[in-house]
C-alpha cells in the first residue's frame, strides 16, 4: 500500500505554467513506474506521462514538448512541470504508482488536484 498526495493545481491563464507534485508515503523506487493521468468533465481518465524505474519517460502526444515528468527518489516525490498550458488541459490530475508482481499489475492513485486553464 502507498498513499499518494498531489499538490500544485490551480487556475492559470492560457500559455502559463504550473508544477504539480506527488508525495508518496513510501519509496517510489519500489514501484515499476510513477505517472500522471487526468480526467476532464464528462471524459474518461487518460494517460499524461510516466517515469519508469529504469529512468525512461513516456508522454501522451497531446502534452509532448510541453510537459515534463521528473522524480526525486530521495524525497519520494514525482513532479509534472506543465508549460504552455491550454484550455484543453483543464482536468483533475491524478498521480499513479504501478507495482507489477509476476503478471499482476497493481495501480495506486492519489485523490487528484484540479487544474483549470482559463482567461
């Protein structure tokens, strides 16, 4: 089990930036991947970005070049730097941790933080 607590959301104008943080209650190095998902009103939750245990990163095409995921293993924290924000980025952003044991994948989620991009 792990507790994930997101912070850093808020209201920002188009073109602005925000940095989200996800603090974990245990070592993030023990997870196969840490990532971010988002869910806009009336839509399904979608993948945003992920950082694997081996140091690889992966991004959704819609955020590639604008968002950057990073991690501080010593602080058990994952970040999502979001630049050039657009109204379409408005959503609740959720931190995700993945632990795979044999063929069983276990996902852990934070409570989410609201990001609103509007003028």
